C-alpha cells in the first residue's frame, strides 16, 4: 500500500465515524427540536 492509499483510508474512516456520531447526536436532539418548534411557530 502506498502512502496515499493509507491516507485515503484513514480519512474515509474518520469522516465515516464523524458522520455517524453527528447523526446519533442529531437523533438525540430531534425530540427537543420538535418541542421547540411546536412552542414557537416560526
């Protein structure tokens, strides 16, 4: 494996885990966001 391949795989793994973590945090916040949007109609 060349340096570029290793760098590509590391970046793919980091971006993949990062997006999954952000998605989980977003799912946790969805109920609060829905409550806020119901209280304050924009």
